[in-house]
C-alpha cells in the first residue's frame, strides 16, 4: 500500500511505512540519509543529475523524517538495514543499488553484509568509521580553530543527548556543519543549509543514539561478508569517518569486490564539496556494476 504526500509517498513495509521521494528513471538506487534523525532532504538536489540514468528513491528511515513512528526498541542499525530490503521488495525491485551517506552509510554497509539477493551494488559515502566515533570527534575538535568555533562545536555535541525539539535539532546541525567541511569556513556552508531546507528533524532519534551509542561499528568485519561490488567514498579531511579508517577496513577485507576512492579536497560532505567528481565516480561505478 502506498499513499502520496507532497512530493513523495508512504510505502508500507511490514509493521510500518517509510516515506520516499523519487527522481529520475532507470535502474533504481535506494538512497539512505545520514543522522541519525535527519531525512532525505540532507541530499537536497545534489544527486539529482544522476536522474537522467537512474531512478533515485530517497528514503526516510524508520521513525525519521515523514516516515511513520515505531517503538524505540526497533531503532537499531540492523533493523534499518533490513528496512532497505523490505522497501525494495515493496517497490517491486528485483535488482537495485544502495547509496548511503554517513549514518546512512553505516546502515547501507550492514545491509550489504547481510547479502540480500536483489542488491547489485552499494556505495558507502563517508560511512566507514572507527568503533569509537566520539573519540574521533574529540580528537578532531582539539585541532579546530579559532577557539570560539571549537567551543561552539563541543557545546553542540553535548546537547545531542538532551535535544527535544525540531528547532533545537536544527540549531545543532547548523552549529556542527563547519566540522563536516574540510574548510570549517567554507563559503558554501550557508548555501548547503538553504538547499537542504525542508528537513523534518527527529530529535527523539538523535537523543536515543546519543544516549545509547551506535553499537559495534565493525566496518572491516562487515566488508568481509560482502559478496557484491561496494564503492567506499571517503573525504581526505573527514574528521569523523576518516579516509585512513576506510582504507584500513578495505585492506582488512582483502576482497576484489571492494573499491576505495579518497576525494582529496573534501571533508565529510563529499557530495557537496566535490559534487561533480562525486557524481562522476558514482555514475561510472553504478554503470559498470549494474548496467553492463
């Protein structure tokens, strides 16, 4: 069952419904946003050029964005990964690709490790990190200048476990965004936030993961289970999901199906900071693995 809402629709998957916004036509790509607690607006229109060749299905993960709310005990990376396969089945996709960014990259990686039969390729964008994410954050924060920006960033992370309103969440994202660009003073910051407007924030989801943690993010272990082509995209200056961590995970997996590309002028927001290069690489990978 589906139901249209604005520029998207709800799709029933078992006990809940996920909201999806669709663009373009061709081979389907399920696009998984970051967060936790953001929605498909994170990508704004940056991926839209791929729509001339691919059917982009930008999903709001369970209990996020405009998707239906589910009990907190279902708010796990594993359950969200299972939702990807369920959504593909509900949409009638016999074969499809997955692109996940940041937190969505973690989810896409777990989905890939589960070896669902219909997935042809996976793109993990800024989603391979060490197990102790917050330790990475604290180390990176110490190098941020000036001190006022460093203090702003530290204070915003401290508020994650207490945020209760959409406005509060939006404020946290705005304050943290400089951390996610290679240049914390990048003039494109404001433009990105404008283009990603319309976000439906889910403070309960952010608060949940800030309080309970993310679990064991065993990137190397997950990659070792993958049997289909996976492209790992990492920004050289990503302060959370470091290119070094991605390279180590790929090396540990030691599989021909895993490819790593480091975008040399990016931080965490690779699809914004090097949009043209990002799209070219994703297009080439998906054309080679899904369309030939």
